[in-house]
C-alpha cells in the first residue's frame, strides 16, 4: 500500500510540474484535481501500457525503443481526455500532439528522477544510518 501511495505522489508531482512548465497545458481546478488526475494517469498506465507495448512490439524494436515515446504521448493525451470526462479540466492546447508529447516527456523525466530519489522507499527497505 505504501508503494502505491508513493507512486501516486510521484505521478501527482510530475503532472503538476508538467502543467507548470508547459504553456500548452492548462489545468483549471484545485490541487486536489491534480491528485485525482494522477490516479487516473496511474490506472491508464497500469492497464493500457502493457497491452500497447505488446501490440506495437515490432515498431518499438524497429525504432530502437523510440516508439515508446509515442505510446507515452497517447497515454498522456488519454489521461487528459478521461479527466475532462469526469470534470478534471486538463486542457491540452493546439498542437495537441506536441504539447502531449512534451508533457509526457516531462512527466517521464520527473518520475524517473523522483523514483531514483525514493528507490529505497519503493523497494520497502530502510536506509542505514
């Protein structure tokens, strides 16, 4: 349960950073909305990412892994669309693909950095003093 909460916090921080950095992303709501948007993002990634990677495996191999960036872009866009459907207003401005691409890239980079910082907590180990 602790890993889930830490991962949820990492996603929320990464989404907040992407919204704050990119002028093409606009979130109209309270900070609690970003927390729920992070939950949607986590579920979308957990449910669809493995299926999309399996279906696009030849493209991923052919492009030496770069097609995963397109998958991340799609999942980021889908998160925004689902969020709008439930009343969490994450607006991705035109050009939608490039803003979603940069948003997904920022979320990925920040998520990797925070995961490296919190790797002991995610693995359930205690730090030695």
